């Protein structure tokens, strides 16, 4: 882990430090909450905002959730017991002014710092590599010349919700809080009869003596509120808790049923120049006894906190260290080295859907191969024997989306390319509806499903929706998806190559014939003169010059190129049409937006024009466009497109978009009332498609059955760039030189100083680092 601080970028709101691995927020009044997510492989996760609040939760192996705290309540309050002055280190929720504020969101932790009336405070939060809890370290230092007597209040709420149960079995009916002296903290017990696992018990404990506590948040926060619970109890309002602001001490309350939480009060005396450190643990446990065991290991060995911190930090860096990049663009380096990989990792924790997780897993193949393989196999378990699959398994949703089989075929092909292990095709994997089959049988079932789902034009039916959840042609059961049909073409070609590699030439020939038929059907039925339609229907085609409302859809064009459906005659027109869709901060999903609701199109047309799928700049889809540009050799356009949708872009800074400047977001609005703003960051497939866009597209380092292939689509504005990549038991340091600033030039390849006539590197598998040099020249 880097310890020196190097200032690399600076704005009024933030700066990247620690070689881009940290983002230091300089003002707590960000446009919206800027979060960091911290988690471990045990699936405990803590969401941390720039003020410290946020939700903490646990997902079991079966994706049963336990949301630990209610309303994201996680706070530290400080009070001078002599003057009565009170504040938060992160300013909120009291909103008392502080000085020298900063919040450092790091790959492995978050730390908030500030000063108030001569007291310097810091609050660091991290999640240990193992365990179902988070560690807080609060450090206070008296910078003045007088003795100071302080109270510190650690406060959380308890929810323990997140699973389905029969009516009238609400979790709050089964909960109570109490202070346990051996725990040195508040334990929230639950006796819910339908809890899907045994971890629905929360705790907040400290390694230092507790002066007083509250398990009833009404006693701590006060009972006056306009918000109430079902029994008319006032909800806890953490903005002005009575105990803190009125100079009182916690009441040693316990509670059952409503307004349950944990508040621990510490009395702290600080001499001039003295510094003290208090450690707090917040999490869940199987029982109070197990929680006590967790706390005792730190209370008896205070140094263990720092040991666990360093261990977690090392793990979080090392798990993605095999993939790195260095380009002339420092911002790309900051985002693409660790933040985008962390974001992709988090999507696996935060999403449980076949389509979503397969896309994320293919991105993970670039740097976490074992985790990616595990995730792909997990997704296959949620495929039905007839070839289709659930949309999500948490929460469970088996609505008939048409595109799940495509992602299964594509992801398995990419997995075999990465590993070179054909034996994986014979691995037995369960079906969602019982029984098991080999991975190859799962893939063939997906192929059969898409073939069986062809409509009257020979394209694949859309059913409720394809990739675009909001395009719902529910008034025509025979409507066909052009985007999915393009994708099926790509899947057929990819699987054909895999079958030839595996020696099954008969099935490979069958796939080639299906590809030709599908490609022909698309070009006959869906080409609109300048672009491809998005969907075909007896009740009116969608995404054509003659369509009502929106005329062109981005995805129907990008996937036509990625799947080699568009021929040499159509390609220039298609690219011109795509280029005309460009906006200041990316490419809209469809253009123009629908102005009024159209039942034939469904949900997307019911949104305001320019929001989300209705003409918003959908960054995930723009990620497809980056790889399309690379496919046709438009290197500079690929780079420009990437930079448009990167966080805090030149024409859409985070101060307007609201999005965190270190992770990708799902979309930007083009609606005048919400112009440029984003909705959701972190859990978006934008992350992996942009990761693939830079590493596999622009840098051109791609997995293939025979080995690692190097085919850059290098922009003229870059003179050089380099990256590292682990592949099949060997490491490669790849340096691309472009001294003449050639656009998408031809690369001459050298491996360990020797010319390599092929674009595929030798498959060394020797555990060593190999030097690869690519010299670009005019084609």
C-alpha cells in the first residue's frame, strides 16, 4: 500500500492522491452523497458517505440480505462537556461548522478529518478481510493549551431487514436491544421465526470503557418528530439529538419493538497535545457470545486493529494488481488502475442477476480469473433446462427476458479463451429447475432457446424485454429484437470458433449456418437505409425513420458492428448515423426521446424526455460504442467517447452531474430540468465495458483460445502507453510505442526482445514476467 501522498489533480471539491488510489474530498457539501463501498469476501459491506453515514449489510451465499442499520444511520458526535459545543467530524448531520475538513475515500478504507475549537479529530472506517463487521477508529487530539473534557457518542440504528416473510411477521416485532457488559456494547437480538440464516443479530461495541449507552433511540434523539412509526413513536432524528445538543448523558436505556439502535458514550479527557484513540466495532453475529469473541480479540490486543487494517488494505490492492495501465492521460490512469476494478468487484456483491453478473464476470476475467469463473458457473445455475434464465436470483425474478441465453454463450466462450481449459465444458452444473448438465450442455441449451425463439422475420423475439429493461413491446407477442439478433450472431460466431478449437467441427458447421441465416434475416428485415431498426413488430417497427417518437437506437447499431452483421456498404452509413447522435457527455440510448407515452414501446416512453432509457445518455450503452469504434479502427473516437462518460468529464463535471469523480455512473440526463445529472453510480455495467474498452479495445490486449492477442487500436494523440496483464500463469508487461502519432497503425511485436511474427503471444505458463513491445507504424 502506498503511504506517500502525491497530489495529482485538484478541483474545488476533490483531489486524487496516493497515485490515484485515494480520492480526497475537500468539502462535505458535495452535490450529492459521494460514497465509498468497503466489503470482504464474506459478503459484509459498508457504504460510507463523505460525512460517514451510510448503510451496512450482509448477503449470504444464497443472497439473503441483512440490512443492519435503518435510514443509513452511522454517526460520531463530539461534545465539549464544559462549553456545550457539539459537532460531527464530517460536519453532518449536526451541520456545525468545522475547519480543515477532508474525507479520503481509498480503495480499502474511508477516513474523515476535521478540527473544531482546537480539537483535531479523525474517523477511519474499514472492513476486515474476514468477519461480518466493520472497524471504526476515532482519533482525537487536543491542539490547544488547556485541558479538554469531551463526550464522544457512537450512534447507529438497527433494522436487520432484507428478506421476505409472511404478513404480520415484521422484523420489528421480534427485536430488542440491551447493553451487555462482556460485549462492552449494545446487542440487538432478533427471534424472527422465518429468518433465512442465523446472522440477524446486530451489535455496536467498543474496546474502551463505555460511560453510558442508549438502546432506545427515542431517549437519545428525543420524542418530538413529524415522522412516526406504526405505533406513533417518533422516528429518531439524528440531526439534533437531545442528549448531544442539550448537554446530557445517555440514559442507559434498552428497548423492544420500535426505535431500536445503539449509542455508546465515551468520556475523554485530553491534556494539551495529548492524543487518544478509540476503536468501535459495528456488525452482525450469530449470537451475543460470538460477538463477544470478536470484540475480545481487539480489546486484549489493541495492536490487532492496525494489523487487520494493513492486512485488508494489502488484500484489496493485491487482488487486482495483476492488471494495470499507464497512459499519457493521468485521469484515465487514476480511474482505470484501481477504481474501475473495485467498482466491477462491487457489482458482483451488489447485483445478483444472470445478465448483469455475466457481463461483470467477463470484465473480471482481465484481473480476477478465479472469481470470474466462479461467477459464470453461479449464473449457469440459474438457467432453466429449456435454455432461458432468471433475470435476478436476488430478489428472485424469472420474468421472461429474452437476452439471458446470449450472455451465457458469450461468457462461457470468454472463460475458455481466458483459461484455455476445455475441461470446463464438461463440468457438471445444476439447472434452476432441477437436475444438472455439463457447461457445454448449458451453452447448447441457450443456443437452442434462441433458435426456437425466432419470429416471423427470422429474428429473435423480444418477449417482455431484452437488454433494455424499459423497452416492453407487450402488445405484440411476436415482436422481434434486432439488438438481441445481432448479439446472437456474435454468439454463434464465437461458439463456432470454440467448437473448432475443441474439435467438434460438425456442431461448428451447424453454428456457421445458423449465423448466415440470422445475418441474412437481419439485413433483409431490419436495415432502414441508414441504420438498423431496434425492434420489429406487426404493430409498428421501433427505431426506424417511420417510427413514432424515437427514430434511432444506439444499441442496434453498435452490436451490428460488433457482430459483423453490417457489410462494407452499410457500415459507413451506420457510423455516420451513430456519430450524429453524439452529445456533450456521451451518446443517448435513443434519439429523439419520446415526448408522450406509447404503450407499444412501454415503460421507457413513459419517462420524461431525456431521462434514463428515454433519450438519456446511457453510459453502459456508450461503453458498447467504445468497442464498436475499436472494431472499425476509430481509435481517437473510441478515446473521446470514453472520456465523455468518465466521471467528472470536461463537459459534465461532477459539480453538475452529482456523480462521484472516481466511479462510472449508469446514465446522464438530457432533460432540461435535470440536464447533465446522473442517477446511479457504483452498481452499473458501465464499469466493465469501459474497462474492456481501454484494456481490450484501445490497448488491444485480448484473450484468445491460442493465447493472449495484441491488436491495439491506438489513438494518434498518444505517443506511448503501457500495461501489465496476468494470463494463464504468466505475466506480461506490454509497452506500446507510437512515435509518429499514427491513428490505428500497424503494430510490430517483440517478446522478450525477439520479433514475434504473430499477433498472439507465446503461451508461456511459466510464472515469469515477460516484456512485450509493440511498435506502431503506418499501415
